[in-house]
C-alpha cells in the first residue's frame, strides 16, 4: 500500500519511505527557526529535533496537500489532519505515513467514514454514511464489510447480520420497508439456505433458497393461521436439533445473534481501498449486486387475514396467542423459484408428525453407542482432537520425499502414534481439549492417494483443520456412526467400527492399485484413516472421504440404491428435505447420452468385480439429483417485488433475472471451466455421442459451465409416471419429465461377507425371498446390483 508521504509530486526532492525519516536532501543551507523550505517548493513549519521534524508541525506539499499534526523523528506518527487538493479530509491517527488507528475521512461527494484503519484501509469497527445516504455500521476487513454489521438503505430497507467480502453472507435478517422480513441464511448477497420469510400480513414461509430463489421443500402458513412451535416445526422438516441445526447450515454463522458489537474486529480478506485520491471506491452496496436487498416475496402468496406478530429463533413463547383462523397449511416444493408440488394439510397434522419423528429419533440415539458416548461437549473435543491429529500427521508426512509405496507401508503396523497432552509437549501444541492418543494408519499410502487424487496438502489441512471447524451431521444409516462435514463441504469424516477398520486395512493394497489403474472409478475416495484414544481407553476410529455431493448446485433428492427390495422403502411420514431415500422410493428412470451411459456401466462392472474379489457386500450407489424446473414453467416463476430504489428494476439493463431452466451439452473447453479436481472424482472429461463423440461440458443456467465427469455433473432426463392418489386430491404431482444433473458414487464398501453375514443370510432366507434380501453372497450381490441399475435406474434407450 502506498505511503501517504509518497503522494507528493514526483519532482519533490523528499523521498519519504513508509517508516523512514524525512530526508533533508535539497534543503537550503540557511536554516530559519522552526521552518524549512525545500527547493521543490515544499514547506515545513514546526518543531525539530536535530534536523528532523519532531513534535508538532505542518507540512505543505507543492501540489497543495497539507498535513498538520504530530511528528516523531521525521515520521508522521500520532494525531493529525490531512487535507488533499481534491477536498478529501482525514482527521485521526497516523503511523509511519499511513492512516492507522482511529480516524474520520470525509470525501468530496459527502460520504463520511468514522472508524478504525489499518495501513490506509478501513479495518475494524466503523460507520460509513454514503453519498446516497445509505449507512453501514459494523465490522470491516481490508476495506470491505466483514463480520457483524447493519446496512440501512436510503429507501428504508435494513439488513442486520453477517457479512463476508462486502456481501451479506451467513446468518442475517432483512427487513423491507413494505413490512416483509427474512430471517435465515445468505450467500454472496442472496438468500441461500434455510430461512423464514414473514409477510407483512402475518403469513410465513419456512423453507430453503438457492441464489435468492425458493429451491426445495417448505411450508407456507397463510395469514391468520396459528404459528407453529419452531422446535417441532424444524423437526418435522428433518432438522432433529431444532433451529440451531437449521441455521448451522449458514456460512459464518453466529448463533449468539446478529447484534453489532462495537470495537469487535473479525478479520478476513476483502477489497483494498486506495488512498490515492483518497479512497475513490465508495464501498456502498450497489443495487445491482445486492439484488436480494430489494426483492420481497409478498406478491405471489394469497393473503386473506391481517394480523401482526414476530417470529423468533430464540423463543416459542406467545405463539398460542395468535388467532387460529386458518386450519390449513401448504407443503410446497420449488425448483429454481418454480413451485412444482403442493400438498394441502391440516395444521394439526404437523405437530403429530413432528412428535412422531422426535420419538423415533430418540430411539435411534439410544441405540447408537458412538452418539451416546460422544455427545455435547465430548463431541466437540472429539472434533478438536481430530483436527489436531490430522494437522500433525499431514504436516509430518508431507515433507518426506515422494516415493512409491512398499509392502511395509500397508497394514496395522504402518502407523504414526503421538500423545497430545492438554498442556502441550515438545512435539505437540497446547490445546483446549482433553489428553488423547493419536494413531495415523498407513500415512505414506494415504499421502500418495491424496496426491493421486490431486489434492494439495495445505488445502486438505485448511479444509479440515481450519478455524471454521467441522460440522456434525446426523447419520443417514443404521450404523450409529458420527459424521463430520468440512466447512467447505469437500470432505466427510465418518467413525468406523473396529471390524470396518480391519477390512479397510486388509483391502487397502488392492484398493490402492484399483484406483491407480482406473482414474474414473466410482468407488469412495479415502484420504486418511485415524484412531483417537481418550481417557478410559475409549477408541474412536475415523476415515476421511470425499463428499460426493460437493457442488454449488442444490441436491434435491438423495437415493441409496442396493438393488434389493426387502425393507428398501421409507415411511412417508419420515421423509424430509435431507432424507436419503431407498430403492423402492425411486419413481424415476433416467435417460443419458448413449456414450455417457456406456462408459458408466463399463466402470460399474470394473468396480463391482473389484468389490467381489474382496468379498464385499452391502455396498450401494449413492445417487444425488439436481432438478431443473421445466421449461414450460418459466411464466409461473414468482416475480420478486422491488421497492423503489434509486436504480431501475433489474432486467432493464440487460441483466437476465430468470434464465431458461434447461441443460445444454456443449463441446469441452478447458479454458472455460474449472479443471481443479474435486474431492470425489478425478479423471478425464467424458465424451458424448450426441456431439460426435467429443468431450463435453454442460451449461447450467444461472450457474455456468460445468465439466462433465463420471459421477459428477452428468446431465440426464428424469422420467416419472404421474403419481396421483385419486383418494387424496390434496397432493398433486405437477410434472413427469425433468432435466437433472446427476452426482453418484459407490459407498459403504467395508462390509465383508463373513460367517456372521452368512448366518444372517440363512436366517432371513427362511422368512423372505432369498433374492429380495440385501445379504447375499458377493457374486450374486454384484450381478443383482448391476441388473437393477440397468433395468430400473438407467434403462437402455429403445
């Protein structure tokens, strides 16, 4: 950053470095008391110490710039007043020639910033009133809003909450001048994630948004209806821990609230502001970029009752006082702002559903030994121990010169062990958790696997061990395992049983060779295997895997497909936004490009042969679907209401508010897409028959151009028969054909067909059809799995 004293004319004979003394080159030989005149026309009047300005003084540059204030050994240090020829004015702390400390900058356009500075940049707590009368009050980082803050638009709209890089990001509350209010998650200035939208007439919509548009499942409560208990309502949608689990999805979440804390500094990266002028960038929220700040959703919901009230995340008290004049609510599902499904339900059905789910969840928790032992504070300690251990071992193994793995690098004896006392040791840092022992299995093997998957060691550590921490997520299966998700969604960490750890160690040499030979394998990517031993000799084993659903697109449906039928359906009352559905729940067939489909089944056969050779069963295809709203529904998209702001409504300047919802395959252009490997997949782009067997990308409106790889960003068409129960006219499925983007991979590959499973097979075969149960011998399991995918999921095109 340029020093203030370097802003003098280039012809000036003073060369003031940021922390250096004032040079006296060019000073006339004749000294006058408290005054020095320079040959370039600059003038200093004030106190001296020897030949350097020291104390109080005024320096006037020949270009008209003036500084009057404190000096120390030739440096501008202390309090002072700076005046620029342009009319800008700064009054406050200065250090070494920089605006540094607390001060007020007034610009010629009328904007005023009063707050903290660091090296000429707004950094810390500050308040800025912009030339258009907008006001921001809160935390800054390197010239941009970052942390907690409040923004007041000149038309009366107000946002209070978290910011990142100058945009609304994390948890926040937006209040429109028309009385509407949104309380929930934000991303890059748009509603993104879970939230509650309160309409001015008293109606509520609880659901999820993607880039400012409703996307996913939600419930609309018309004006005048009884407001739900927030805790039970969150549980009814699948968030077992209530409001906190909903809002934990927000980035940079502050569950303690969004109150602006004065003088509290939260630091991050953001736009730097030049002092050459000074601070030409106003930093105010542009009406084009802050699109969601002027959009409210009130125009589309029908409103028949007028009542007031607030919806609080902190308390359910007082909700029963609202008049219950409406007995129905609307369960809805949206895709990119288009409503595709609606079910009318009586209000009394929702609390029962929530209560039933609460009891079911409590039973599952009691059965889970891991969750029972490591909950609450212990779960936090477990997460912290995991981060400390991974940071230690990755840092230890990375500097070792790269080499091919050897036989000695495999097996339970190939490990790094370390004791982590709370007070720290010669090799470990002090920490806030409990004393624990750390064990890292096969470190050289997993180091080579991470490099094979093109994962940078520093990025890997930052993703898992960074300050943002890990998020604990509920277990989607019956194993009772604890799952953690990295803050950037790239990695999933799962606890293992002792038997699963043994299977992984046993199969690791063959697994290593398989993924090395087949770069497009769909089998789970493993990045690390660890064990933590805490007091009481309780051992917890972890495996780090790639998250198959690491994508900027919302995953609307998740399926776990084994190819069996016994017990492979989900109770409808237990289905919510994040439920992983099963084989019999799948009502879609998917049509892909012929070449994509051929390559997919070729790799599935290779992967199943590998698993069969290792006597593995019970694996499944984890299938994630991102639906695109049907083309014919563009006219039904909810148009946002835009309050009168100084700028014209978006769309009049060429910006497309609601682009086409279809997908388009185009020829692959490496320069137009991100070629960085994801945590789930590596390998080359796929070729499409429809484009002359060329490598392809897929264009996703509203998102951009995505590289198509096996299991990632694969476009397809989902065909569904209209499933309408004639006896229940309250639920309507509106469409039967959708464009989808598919994400998939083979998971749960650590179950051997051992003596225990053979006994289970024999027992269940007596009661049920032997071909319908999941537990069958490996060869039959693999063949049934492939046949199911070919016949029921991705049938061949006629």
